[in-house]
């Protein structure tokens, strides 16, 4: 009976060691995500705020689980127009106003 208890305690100990190792490894990976640009984070379904929240979680919690929940909740939200960068907006062609007459050469000459 003692050997069964010892084996179970040993298994529990190693399970805890594996859990700590996994949490630390995932924390390091999430920390690497903080070096990505906002556009890169959006490509994988995350925001900078998601990454910060995951890293602010207690050391005992797995930040990968926090990010997974954030990505899943973002997927369930309705799609919205993705913000464009200021550079793209500067070079974007002017949009026509609904109901406005198109410009002709007569209007340009006046």
C-alpha cells in the first residue's frame, strides 16, 4: 500500500513539474508575440491588448489559455472594417459622394 501511495505522489509531483514547465514555456512564447506589429497580431486574430492581458495574468495561469479564449471570443464577434494604415489613406483615391454629379471638363475649366 505504501508503494502505491508513493507512486501516486511521485506521479502527482511530476505532473505539477510538467504543468509549471508548460506554463513557463507558453509565457515565453506569448512574450515573443508582444514583439509583433499590430497588423501581424490582427492576422492571427489577436490584439496587443490581448497579449498584455495574457502576460498580466498570474504566473500560475497559462497565458496561452487566456489568448485562446480572447481569439475565440473575437471570432464570435461580428466582422468590422479593419482599420487601414495612415499611409494607405494618404494615397487612397477620393471617393465619389452618392447623388453627386460626376466632374466633367466643363466644371474643371470654370
